[in-house]
C-alpha cells in the first residue's frame, strides 16, 4: 500500500528490539529492567511499526520472539491506537492481514487477538479491507487460511459482536449476514477446529439475536442437533452452552424441540468429559429459573435425579481433596486469603447484601449438580422424595472407607433439598438429625465439613422444636456437635463448622443465652488457635452471637472471656493491616449488643476509628507522609463501627464526639467520591443526629446540603443505597433541630415527590424512607410543605400504607395531621388514599397521635356533610372501614 511503503524499517532499530524481545522471553533475564527498556522504546512513534514488522516478517527468528512482538503490539494498540498517525495505523493493518494464513498456529492465533483489538479501537467500517480478507480466507479451502480467519472472526464475535451487526458504509448488507452462511457451512467441516470456532462465533449472538440469525434460526437449531454427538468434546460443550443460553433468553425457539433437547441434555449431563457435563448441567437450573412450565420436566425427574446425585460425588481430581488433607499446622498460603468485602451500613427494610457465600469458590460439576437439585426441589417440592430418598439411603448404608465419597454426596443432597422438600421431610427430621449428628465425628474431614453445612440448612427447624424436652435435647446436641467441630484440627472443617454455627446462632437468638459461657469458651479457644483465613469466620461467628443475644452478653463473667483476647488482637494490629476489617465489624456488633455496657471499652476504640479515618484521608492525597497506602475499606469499616458505638452508647458517646474533630471528618466523608464511604458516612450522620445533634449544629446547613445533593443524583438506580441513607439522615436531623431545617425543606420535598410518584422498580427502603422523611419535614415545617400537598398526597399515602407500625411511621403521621390542619382543602381529592393510609395501622400506640388522627377524620366528616362523606366511605373496602371506625365519632 502506498501509505505503508513510506515507512522503512531500519536494521539497527530492528536488531535492538529483537535482542530486547529475546531477553524478555528468556527465563533467566532481569525482567523488570527489560520491561523498563521496552516501555522506553514505546515512546518512539514508530515502535509499534517495528513490532508489526517483527511479528509479520522476522523469518529466522523464533516463533516465541514473533509472538512476544505480537502480544506487546496488542497491548500497545489497546492504549495508543486512536492517537497514532494514520499512516502508521495503515502500515500495521497491512502487515497483519497476510498473517491470517500463517503456517504457524501460534502466529495465527496471535494475529486474531491483535485484529480484534484494532476493530475494538477503530470499528469495522474503519478497516474495509479486513472484511474482504476474512471472506477470501474463509472461502479459500486452505486450512491455515480458514483457521486464521475463523480465529480472528471468533474473537471479534466474542469481544464486540454488535460491531458485526451494524450497517457499514459501502456494504450492501451487515457483516454478520455475510458471515452467517459461511459459519453454518463450517458446522459440517471435517476439521474440529473450524466446527468449534464457527459454533462458538454464532453462540455469541444469541443475546443480540440479529435479524439474519432470527431468519435462519431453524438452520441454526438443525446445526446444533447435527453437532450434538460430535467426536470433539469442545464442540459438544458449545452445543450444550447454546441450549443453556437459548432456554434462558429465547426459550420459545426450543419449545417445538423441547423433548429432544431435554433428552439430549440428560445424556450430556453424564458425558465422560467433565466440562461437557458441567455445561449441560447448567441447563437444569436455567430451565427452572426461566419459569417455564414444570410439567415438561416432570417425567424426566426419575432419570435426572440419579444423574445429579452421582455427579455430586467428589471427582478424583477435585482440588478440595488435596485441601482437605491440610490440618491446622499447615500455614495458610497467600491464595487462600480471598479478598473480603465489607457491606456498608444501610438503613431500612431490605439490605442489598447477598446471603449465600459458598464454602470454596471453584465452580465445578459437583456444585452445579447440587445447585440444580436445590432448584428442582424448590419447584417440585416433595414430589422428588420418592426418587431421591432411596438413592440417598443406599449411598449412606455402606460404612467402609472406600465408599466415603458416596456417603459425603448423600449428605450434600440432604442439605441441597432442605428448603424445597421440607414439608415431606419435616415428620422425619428428628431421625434425620439424629443420624447426622454422629457424622460430625466421622474420620473423613470432608464428611465432617459437609455434615456441618447440611445441619445448618435445617437449623431453623431444629430451633423450632426447642419447645419440648426431646427437641431441646436435640438442639443442644447439634450445638455442642458444631462447637466440637469449631475446634477441629482440620482447617476445612473449622471453616464449615464456624459458618454453620453462625447460621444456627441467627436462628436460635435468645435461646443461646443459657449456653453463652460454653459458646464463648469454644469460640475464643478457636480464636486463639486459628490461622488468618479462618480467623475471619470466627470474628463473624462472635459478631453474629452478639447480634443474637444482645444485652444478655453484658455480664462480667461473659465479658471476661470475650474482651481480653479481642482487645489484645486490636492492640497487635497496625493501622494498615487489613485484618482490622473483620475485627472492626465484630466490635460493631459487640458495641450494639452491650449498649451502655460497652462504655468501659469505648474510648480507645473511638479514638482508633478517628485515627484510621484521618490517616486514610491523608493517604488519599499523600501516601508517603501518611505512611500507608490508601484503602477506602478502612474508612468504611471505621464509620460503621462509630455508628455501632453511637447506637450502643446512645447519648453516652457525646463526650467522645465533643473532644474530637469527628464533625469535620464526617462532613468530608459525606462528600467523598466513593459511594460506599458516602453511604456509611450518611448512616453515621443519622445515628449522631439521634443521640447528639448539638455537636452537628455548627455545620448543620453544610450537612443538610450535602445530604440533599444525594437525593438528586442523575443515576439514582446505581446510588440507591446512598440516597436511602441520605434521606433517612435528613429525617432524623429534622425531628431534632426542627425549624433549623427550613432552608432545605422545599429542595428535599422536590426530590422526594418524584421518588414516591415513580415508586415501581425502586428499592423498597428508599420509598419507605422518602415517605417518612417527607412526613417529618411536614411535621416540623407544615407552613412550608402544606401549600403543595395536593401534588403528592396520593402517592405519599400509598407509600405510608405500606410501612409497618413503628416510631418513624408515627412521626410521618404527625406530619400528615399538621399539614391537614394548615391546609385542609389540600387533601380533599386524596381523601380515600388518606383513609387507607390511616387504616394501615394495627394500632397507634401514642395516645396523642391517636387523638390527632380522630380530629382529622371527624373534621373531614363535618366539612363534607353526611352525604358526601358516605359517598367517600362507599369507595373503601369493608376491612378499611372497619379499621377507621376506631377513630370516628
């Protein structure tokens, strides 16, 4: 190409770069130094031309050097392609295309990757020669050319499928329509690589479903059936993946063929290749989650359940088998320490946290089969028990060492169906639990650990039967059995036991009180002997215990066991040690549980939180003088612990706040650019407003303005938790500082009204908090809010009627009454909705508010006259009228 030929390669530069690349791939070289030299070369505008030349032409150089040049080129183009001179762009493109048919497979594969990056950066229309070259190669009948083009095309389909389904100037049809017939043809190729790449490419379009594929959907399905028994496992895996995706997003296409597809997937779930079986096994969960009619699946259950159960047996190469050999004397490896994420504090009904955390996070056939059985049990319930239970019993009967994996899988199955089949299993639970308890002492660690998990799945029912003697005895046996396992020598069992125990604690709550001492002794003994990774789970179990028993924990004999080890750990850890996170969380739960009882420990804890926040805010701008790397998690955990302290100590936190610079730090956090810091800071703002508003007063307006800003965020869906906490905090401030909120009242109301009017699809807590805060503002400033009430009365009353009875709802109704007194005509058009909101109370505990509501209703009855009032009443359901009769004279 003319533009390309202007650039000439210089021998000296070529030699130099080749030497660097050879050193770069040599195992003995000084990697950081070579990397630095390569980075230095990157500053020359034609460095990437050299890389392209070496990649395309360096005959005599090893394939490894050419490949290294190609991979470096790919990384550079990803960053710099758009800013390169167009002559250089053209040169590089012209060197890449001939490599599509390279004799060496590694070069073909690398060129496909580079081409995909160029298309990501410059689009298909920016490279018309590429489409011609791909079509020529695909039609060439030369295996290298066909494979090279297919490799590049499959990468483009994977990375940017939408590029191929768009109009390209100068082309009569969209690129995907040019390629589809050729891809379908390759389904019948004698070469497995082409069958795999063509099927993989089309699968990328199931979600987008371009019109070209839609019109040839029958051809695609016929192609899938033709490849269903392909000798290549990789092709069979892609067939399964296609059926899974189709059932998820385009199930109507499969309906005419559903019996054949189910039959095929049932066989594929038993495929000798475990990756094919895993892909096929995803189908059962996908089918159930797509909410398709269960009847189509019902007749296959007697054949499907045994397959799932046999897939749940540990494979011989499962890495858990190796891990399970490790006892506590093995030090933790770095990769054992998964990064942990702290969920910021959230005020309201439905926190957005995800509950289930799998024990070891590698997805495999065993876990996928157990998940499938779980979902199937939730859809078919007890219907599956006649098939499942004889199989489980058969696996549990032999007790020899050779069959332990079968026994383990049977215990896993009992845990998997705990939710779905509970009705049918309920009468047999005492025998089942009695059977499981001895397995906690089995000689095989993986049987001990799975038994912990399965017992935890039934813990709600174990706790429910505490009422009678036998039930209480069994509860104590389960509890003591799990505590024994908490002190197991095997790390995997420790982890499972601690997690299971935390679940039992949540269910048992105050039933744990009589056993507190023995529980604390075991947990703190574990605390002393666990290594880093499992230590986090002990913190969680201690925190959960504090949440469960609350103030019961506030007794010297318990605190003497609990606090010294935790305080000593607290003192050992430096301010940059991430092991502080779970400890901060644990202290948060303890502070809330002990209430004023925590005050003897509060001062150093409070001070440390303030220091952590200060250090991190400095580290954000100047890590060198802060002495630590910035990590926002320290700020979030510290803010949440301060919230726990203010909740626990109440007004007792006042002296600590007074003697610190907390107010200024908090304001800074409320304005942070990180969402989770703002979320936790606003939660703390609301908590402090409750207990010591006087210390917020000097910067009150700034706090109010910052909180109000959060309600106006354009991307409210992403920032819903921040908006939720801001809304709650404004309401808490309003009831404490009264008229001092007046400067922001109308701005806040103008943000809350759209939330209430467009409530569908928004987070439930945000709607509740918006309704309560609107009421609180109306209560403290009725003269400002009431003139506008007819604009929001209807949607506000709908939201109020969804809120359960509590203090916050009382405040909101005080606002309702205050507005009606100030502007009675403003609610006339929404009277029916107001009546429904009043009827949503089970009982108004505050006599004063009860009287105010009576006055409002009776006032309207007089104002309207008997005829109009009766007409209004006739629009209400009998239940609502019944509830209202409490308030009417």
